[in-house]
């Protein structure tokens, strides 16, 4: 799997139980955990970028 040149990857360390629950939440939205995390982060940054 390759990452497009305009994309960035980073690692998040979280509790295993939280990750398992997060994967279930992602599945409810027919998303991967990675895709849901990207959506949440994007929405957060867009909502708060004016404070920078």
C-alpha cells in the first residue's frame, strides 16, 4: 500500500480496549478505524483552525 505524496502518516498509542471499541464504532459507519480517525481529525482541525 502506498501513501499519496500529499498524505502524512502518524502513529497513535492507545489502550487496546479503546481501540477495540473504536473499531466497532467505525464498523457501524462502514469505515475502517483508520478512515474514521482521519475523518475525526479532519473535522476537529477544520472546526478549530481559526484559533491558530
